[in-house]
C-alpha cells in the first residue's frame, strides 16, 4: 500500500488496483469487504467565481472550475482508497463517482466502490 497523496500519510490502496469493472484483470477476488467511500465537500471562492465568470466571456474550457472539479475528485478518490485500506482491502472494484450540489456554490463529490482482497492469478 502507498501513502496518501492528500498528505495525511494514511495507508491507501494503490491507484492501479482500482477498476470500474467487476473484476481486476490478472487477479481473483478472495474476499469481499463491502462498500467504501470518500466524500469531499467544496465551495467556490469569490475570486474563483469571478475569474471563472471572466473566462465564460471568452468561451471554451473554464479552467478554474475544471481544476476545482479535478481536485475534488482526486481528494474523494484518495479518501476512498484510504477507507478501503482501513477495512483490509488491497483493491477496489466497481468504482464510481457521484456529485450533488448541496446548496448554491457548494458541491459534494463522492467516490465509492467495493473493497476487496485480491490475489494474483
């Protein structure tokens, strides 16, 4: 298991041991540990919103929001990997993302999947 990219130093399942499939190629599931998740809640700053508003005038990719979304997904993903390692998993299958706007300008990002113990075939 590797260290967390979020800086907490907690053990986490390696990124290459995660799949959206129901099985991990080259491995067989020997134990199902249940659903694991990572949740982060983010808001846009006044400056970020102002900068993004200016970017909409030009059109195209709104990089300030893209970067915020990517950081939010990465944090939720890493928290899920920490949760998986915490319950004894060495892989996550059936991984998915979900996002919900809790209130205007505040969004919850959820990464979830099934923690499993796998062994090489």
